[in-house]
């Protein structure tokens, strides 16, 4: 084979591979009765969850004791901070050391499409 036939063949194979990979990508199927977690959270008031930077004491004073305090993650190396997680009925709070870095809404019911539950 010469270069005149090899180069177009390689482009055709690359294009076909890209098209196949695009179609093979799994996509979530959302039916009419499903509620997306993102949609519900956008409708809810953001004040219903702790704000970034609040301390553990401030969160507990405002929202009460958490339903569960999950095992800490990280901290194996100095540059990997320990992340603590507290769960409440409607949200989970993530702390770096003793400060809130994020609060995430929990699924309201089994039909709601959203992230998987926290790993214990």
C-alpha cells in the first residue's frame, strides 16, 4: 500500500471510531414521571442548606444534630485534608476540617434522578 491509500483509510477509521464511541456512550433515561434532583434543588430556597464557610458549631446550632455522621475520608497525606460528612433528612454537609465546603440535597424519593447515596 502506498501513502495515498493509507492516509484516507486512517481518516475513515478514525471518523468511524469517533462516531461509534459517541453512540456507545450511556445516557440516563428520564421518563415523564421522574423528577430531576437538579430541578428540585433549583426551585428550593438555598437558605435551607448550610452556607460555605460555616463552622460545625454554626451548622449544629442552626440545623440541629445530624441524623448521621459518616466516617471521615482523606487525611492520609498532609496535602489531602480530612473531609467530614454529616447527613440530615434533606441534605448532606461536607466539611474540610471544621468548615463547610459544600452542602448537597438528598434524593426526595426513589423516582428522583440524581447522585448515588454517600459511600459509608
